[in-house]
C-alpha cells in the first residue's frame, strides 16, 4: 500500500478542499484556459461539512451528492510513479457502504480529464481496479468520484497499492532541527506518535535542539516521550543553524547505519503524517536512490500551495519556481482538477528542507550539508546530488504547512549575509559558466539596491559576506558558530535595523518640499534608466541629507510599497516590517553610502578577477568541508566553546 485516502484529523474546513471536493463536476477546464477562467474556480468544497468526516479514512457522501477525490492529497500522482520508479501498474481499492456509483478518472499532461470506468455499488462493497501507468509519460493523475443514491453512501476506506515483488519496506529516520520553537516541535512529535502506520517504518525520530527554550521542558513532553519510547531521541547542541542541525541528523543516521533514509523536517511546521509515509514508500521503489521532497503550504492561509516545484537558474544562479510556475496557488478557489499545470510532471533541481527525504546511501557518497548556517543549504545539496546522478523529486501528495517567506524580512536583517555568501559559494561550486555567468552582476545589483534604499545594515552584512567568500572555504566551519551572533550585534550601529513596535515611537512625517507634481516616485522607465541611475547615484553618494530629515521622517511607507526605486528618492522614511509588527526609521547617509558602494564594487571586481582560483579551491575542498569528520570536529568545538562560556 503506497497511498491511503485520508482526511484531516482536526476536520479543519480551511484544508478540506485539499482532501476532497463536494461540488465535483466531471469535466476539467480546457487546457488552454487561463487559471482565473477555469470552470469551477469559486466553488471548491462549499458543501463540505466536518460532520461528514467519520474518521481519518472514512467520509459520508450525502444523498444525491457527488464527492470527488481528485484532490491534492487523495488523487494518485501517476506520472511521478511512471517516471521515477520501477512500478508499471497500480491497484485502487475502495470500500463503501450504501448505494451509488464509483467513477474512476485519469488526466493527461495537459490537464484533460478522461473517464476510465464506472461501477454501481450497493450494501457493503469492496471494489479493486488494476490500472496501468503506461500512458503517463509527461504527466497525469488517477482519482475516483463517488455519487450517492437517495439513501446516501459512505466511503469506509480507499487506498492505492503496487506490486512489491518481495521488496521489504525501508527504515526511516525523521530528523528535526529546532531553535526555540519547542511548542511547534512538541506538536510535530505528537502527530508522528499518533500515526501507527508511520510508526511501523520509523526507526528513530532525532530532534536536534539548538535553543535555550527546550523541547524537553514542554508540559506534555514526558507523556509523548513515553509513547515514542526508543523511537525518540533528543540531542542538545549549540546553535549551528539549520545546516548544522540537519547535518547532525544526517551524521547520526549514517553513524547508526540502521535507517535507509533520513527525512528532514523544519521545526515550525504542521505535518500531514500520511505524506511522510508516502515519501518513504515512494523512495523504496525509485530506480536509483532519490531525494524525495514535500511541497509547502502556507501556515496562515492553509489552502494556498506556496511552493510546488523549484529549480536554480544557472545563469543568474538564483532559485525559484520551475519553468513557468509561480508561487502561491489557492486550491480552495481552484482545485487540482481545474488546474491544468498541476497535471504536468514537473522536474526539479532541489527541494526545500522544510520536508525532504534523503537516502542514507546518498549521504555516504556525497557528504553532509555545506556549513552555511542557513540559506542555500538545500539548493546546493540538490545540485550536488544531481551532479552525482541522484535526482530530487518534489512529490505531490506530500507536504507540510510552513510560514511563507512573504511574511519575513530576512533579506534586510542579519540573514542578508547568508543570502549573499551562500549564493556565491554555491555558484563557485556549481556554476557551469565562466566567472559565474550573471551571478556577480546580480550580486552587485542587490548591493546597490540595498544602499540606495538606506538599508545600510543589510549592505554591510553583504560586504562582510564578500570578504569571507574571498578568504576561501575554510572560513565556513571556522565561523559557523559565531558569525550570526556577530551580525546580530552589528545591528545596533544602524538606524534601519532598529525596529520599534510602538507606532508612536517616531516623530510625525514632515517634508521640506512636497512630492513632485503631487506624485510619489515611480519605477524608472527602461529607456530612461541610465540617466535616472546617474542622477540617483549623485544624490545617494554626494548630496548630504537635509537636516530636517534627521529630525522628522519625510514619510511613512508600508512594507509592500518599500521598493528600492522609491526609497532611493527620499532622505528618510519610517518603513514597516513584513509581518506588520513594527517599523524602522531609515535615514540617508551619503558618506556611508559612498563607502559601502566603493567596497562592494572593489570586492566584486576582486572576486571576478580571482574567480577561477577560488572556484578550484571550493570544488577541490568540497568533499572535506562536507565530510562527517569535519562536521564532528565543528560540533565538538562548538560544544567546548559553549561549555567554556557557561
């Protein structure tokens, strides 16, 4: 059994459309329809009621109603099994009570629905249907609908099975890295403890706790730990970031040599445990050892699929949605059957480590994470695995809910260092283009935008990143336990990083001159970009800010309006943060802008000049930098430093 039809344990109405659709229609939109024009974009699941959920695997179909399981969690992603596994057929088994019809559908890569077969069912009934995967080369799913007669019917259970040819199920470790999110982490442990099917393949759940608010101090921890028994292990270590925690999970799995896989999980997630089980089962049947990743739904908008398939643009060396995909698709307003692009199989370069299964054999061959603390560790690892012949599959029907990055300010706080440093390091290791293609130009452009936006803290952190990259790969292990603290300490030197939560903390806005023609600045036109940049450069680096702008901000700007081309025309502004919890007073400083811009340009020129030599260093030392021996040394040194500090 590789996939069970399941329903949300908490009967949450917001996520029910991810599991089923009670306003089902037999036909999908035409493949050339635009998403907003799809046939049933506003009617997904409006008749669903939590009382119809009779258990984790059972649901009532009301009299005369149609219930479709052509949904994200309960349709079968046939194209992925066809491409990546040795499986050629799948069996659908459906147990029902009551009378009605069971209709089996499939789709093709263009999202066109095709009826496969239909059956009448009555009384206590079990129907099994053997289905071929031969026609799913480029995409397509299987699913079924139930249509109840006047007396109604019940889905007792349903599942999808494949021939195992005597192959035993692999053993799974789950590795969680946490830093002061003990409540989230405790709930994740409890969810896993409550799933008996997952517990059957689970060898060990390893929680690497790097914070000072410990998971073991949660009120319900002792009860959960007693339930998990030997399947739960807590490891306390100093904070080495996500890459340090996940590398410890990998290291413990490799050294234990009893689990076939380690599934990495972020600490701030809500899990669908069926997806974890599906990941391990899918990996069991893959042709070669394969990294199996889960998708990401938005924690605070729970029907929104935030990240589906991601790749790295090797010319720009920037990660993002694969092909023409986009982030943030709402399955409550446009379900799987009405979303043609979801029926195509999407291949990826990597999967985020919010949920990602890695075979132990792959770790033994290519090593652990780069010691980058946070950012780019997952993308770099996927590229490294791909180069070694091990693909990554972002598997539909496996997912977690996670806080999306649209609610984060991590590009303008201390994490700006890691965004810059780790992208450059990954580019040195993996870019196939001379001098990194467009990477250095893109990096310099980001620095300029920060400087022109009066974000001097972020720009200073990025200058530090350039210096560290130029120093060679040895700096990564040496600084992983200390750099984040140093960066946080720097923020006291910058007004733009001093966030105030009280709206009354700032003087009222006042301008020396009103906006030109009463209009706020707009993005420069492409044909006028050169003169505009020249004029802005002079303003930013040679013209002192007005005295009044240091006493009163010129304006207050909402986060979504804080574009670099708008901020660059101001002398000061109060700017809100991403989640709306506070704001900072940005103040233009021509001397600081001039110094940061000069440093950034010179360091980028030096990096370009020394690119080939640095690339050889980073590539040559990659095996040692990511080895278990190097990580053990770093972990032990951090523990000794932590003990000495106490």
